[in-house]
C-alpha cells in the first residue's frame, strides 16, 4: 500500500481532485489547509520582509491531501491525477508517494 501526499497550490482544482478520488474508488482521504514556508518567511519574519516582492501573485494558502492507494493501482492513479493537476506546469502542486509498512485502524479494502 502507498501513501499519496499532494500539496495542491491550485486550490481551484480541489473539488475536481476529490471527485477523481471518489471516481477511482478511494475510500477516504484527508484535506488540510497549509501555508508554504516562503509565504511565512516573507510576511511573518521581519528579516525576510524583502521577499514580499517575490511573492506577488502567489496564493496565501494551499491544500494538502493525503490518502492510501493499493500498490497495483498507484501508477494508474497518479497518471489520472496528473491529468487534473498537471504536475509539469509550475505552481500547480507536487505529489509524493510513500511505502506503508503497517496500517492500524483501517478496515481491509
């Protein structure tokens, strides 16, 4: 089983991503609000205030989604996700997959 973690900068795509999760049979996931480190540095830490100029046009926040996907479905899952988010386009988001060794508290799929 894989853990899929997505940092979605294009928050306007959130609904479409969740619809995709449901469409492909993802049984659950978690969505968190998040703020990038650069944004915090530029606005909340005075020594880095000069970076504000570089942050013009960037979103104040993004979304982090995570879910689990079976090993034999991960390639198709990520390919479908890339059609929505287009990870090759700068500023859309980034995704990571991690191997899961043990799972506690989830019913078998």
